């Protein structure tokens, strides 16, 4: 059975950042019939990720790192990803 986009994102983000918190929320149902909805049910996501790797990064650098870790998923297979990336509280 083929892996879902959410499962693939989870594997890639775990490998890249070893997060202390990771939530992958499928928002696609909220965008049904809107631009970018391809009917797959996996077109829009919110990612909540907390990782020590983000401690020295700006918000923009964190978002770029997450998008980079996801490879061709964002923009080719997923229309939109909202990213909430943070470092663990110290």
C-alpha cells in the first residue's frame, strides 16, 4: 500500500530534525473546491514542529529548513503548508 503524504512528511521531518514535538494536521477538507485542491484529500497541511535544531535559527530560516527537508512535496504534491517551527523552551 502506498504511503500517504502525511506519513512521508513525518518520516522526512523526523530524520532531518529529530523533533521533540511533531504534529501534521491535514487541513485539506477546509479547502475543498478552492484553489490548489486536487481532490486527493492531501493538498493543505499545518505542521507544528519543535526541535533543538531550530534554537539558533530565525523564523524564516526555520521555515526554509522545513521546506527543504520535505523535498518535492511542497509545491509539487502539496499546494500549501503552514509551518509553526520552534525550539524547545529552555
